[in-house]
DNA sequence: GTCTATACAGCGATAGAC
DNA sequence: GTCTATCGCTGTATAGAC
């Protein structure tokens, strides 16, 4: 079990360093020194750097799914979407310094033509699918995926410019605009198009 | 003059490779082999990799300024903004493969804590300032910068998701949504708030 | 399971011949 | 202005002692 624990520690440290410095720039030496094991010992737990990356992505996916699942259990669909928008505010300090963990990794791996790129993009899909389900629960039958992509797009754009300009007021303003956009979408929702009763919608996720 | 020409060739090749592979992953060897000069000879033209990066960013800024200047001379403010939105369509193939040249460089240099980061972010500002001027010319006095940032944000978000999902239909749809958004902004523009006559607006840039 | 020692490739950068 | 040769460093990865 000590081995499993060390593996988890390495994964957690690598997760952080891949985020803060980028996958390529984060060296084995930097991870090993942070975990406080020797570089050689490293390879007992992971054979290659790509193996660590895969473990990090799997951890990120699991973390996000747990977060979204928690919201799905605690709130009705509309509020769940507002929780997603709220990530920009909650994490704004880290986003302004290092960008979005999902977007920056995906962009880096795309340039490297890295074999784990699809896995990294799956992280986007975790949010996309979850958002789509919330819009479906609200009754946006045919447009749910487009709406999910639109919200995801705006969160990526805000993260990119927040990282460049480090402007908290901009982030706040755009998060509010996203919330307003959601209001407008719901306001023009034709009530008859929903095949589910409001009660059934609540249960959906 | 042959030296200047070689320098320009190196800069152009580095520009492309930095875009396609990322700054760190694009090695001297790869640039040299593309330019068809030896690695050693390289250092006659640029003493360090950072010098090449600075030259590349300066070139990108000059290129973009020329592009925007051309639009400013050819179209009225509203159409200029639509030209900006059109970049997403014009460059969609490259964006889907390599992402946005401005956003991906800025994100990479931010993680590397690179000294040229501010210079790279200046590329954002070229677009931001130009867009702000167009909104000002349209009469959006106090909101012009916020509107410019909003458009820039959306273009960054679209580029990020286009890169991940390589979905041309998504890009087309969101570009249209941006154009529609512009319509709506202009529709609610209070005509009295503009301090400039329509004629003077046309001349502004 | 953890360590030291080391192989080997590739990087940015330099020196000096032509 | 271009070349070859080479340095010093760091990167991933391996071998083998403890």
C-alpha cells in the first residue's frame, strides 16, 4: 500500500507541476525533488513520462467528475450551470497565473502531437457532456450540445485573456455576462418543447 | 543585404515552427534544417533563442498591424469588426490544427515565466486596441474596451475548442453568433450618446 | 522499495577554420 | 557569411547495489 501511496503522491505533484510549468517544461528532476525521492526510484512507479501524464489526466478527469457529480446532487439544473460559471471566480487567481488546466494542456499536447492528446481532450468532454445534460434537463432538447459548447467556449476565452491581462474585473464582468446569457436562454425557452415535466427534469442528470 | 534577407528567412521559418510546434519544442536544429543553413551559422544572425523569439513576435505584431490597417482603410468600422470575426473562418484550418498563434504563444510563455511574455501579450493588445477604436468610432464611448475584450475573449474561446474538437461547423456557428451579437449591440446603441457625427466616425481609426 | 551511478540523446551556445 | 567540431548542460531512461 505504501507503493500505491507513493504513486498517488507522484501523480498529485506531477499534476500541479504540469499545470504550473507545462508538461514538457516539468522535468523528472523537479517532480522527484518535490516528492523527495531520487530520480532513479521514480521509474519503479512509472516507466515513462507519458505514463505519468496518463495518470495525471485520469486523476484530473476523476476530480472533475466528482466535482460535477457533487453539484448534480446538491442543486437543480439551472444552478448547476451557474456553479460551472462560478469556477471562473473561484479559481480566478490560479487561472490568471497559469491559465485553464484543461485548455493549456490540450493546446500544448496538440502542438507536440502527443499520443495522450485524445485523453486530454476527454477532459473537455467531461464538462461538455455534463453541461449538455443540464441543458437537456432544462428542456433545450435539440440545442443542448450547442449551448454547452457555447458556455465552454466562453470559459476558455475568459481564461485565456485572464491569463494574459491578469484582470480580475474583466473576469468578474464576463462571468456575470455568462450568467445573464443563461437568463436570456431560459427566458426564451418555449415551455411546450420540453418533453419532461418540471419534476422529472429535476431528477435528470 | 544578403545578411538581412537571411535574417528575415530565419524569422519567417521560426515564426512558422514556433506556431506549429511551440516555442520550446521548436529546436535550433529544426529551424536550421528548414532554412538550409548549418546550426553554427545560425548564431551569426541571432545570438540566442530569445533573440529569435523577439524577432518573431515583432514580425507577428507588424503583420497584424498591417492587416488591421488595411481593413481600416478599406471598410467602415462595423465591417472592420466583421472582418475580425471572419479571421476565424479564414484561418479555421490552421486554428483547428495548431490553435490561435496569439493565444497559444502567450499561454506557453506564461508557464515558462519567459521574459518575452509581455511582448507576446502586446500581440493581444494590438487587436484589443484596434477593436476598441472601431467600437469608439461606432459610438460606444465608455464601453468600447469592454466590447473589444468580449470579442477577443470569444475568438480565443472558439480557437481553443476548435483546436480540441476540430469541428468546422462549431466554428461557423460561433462566428455567426458573434456577428449576431454585434448586430444586437448596434441595435441598442443610443444614438445620442455618440459625441461624433456619422461622418467623423467614418474617418476615425 | 529505495538508492547511486550512469548511459545516451538532444538542447542551446561557442570557437575557429575557410 | 558559412562551415565543422565541440563544449556543457539537462532531459529521459536503465542497471544494479542495498
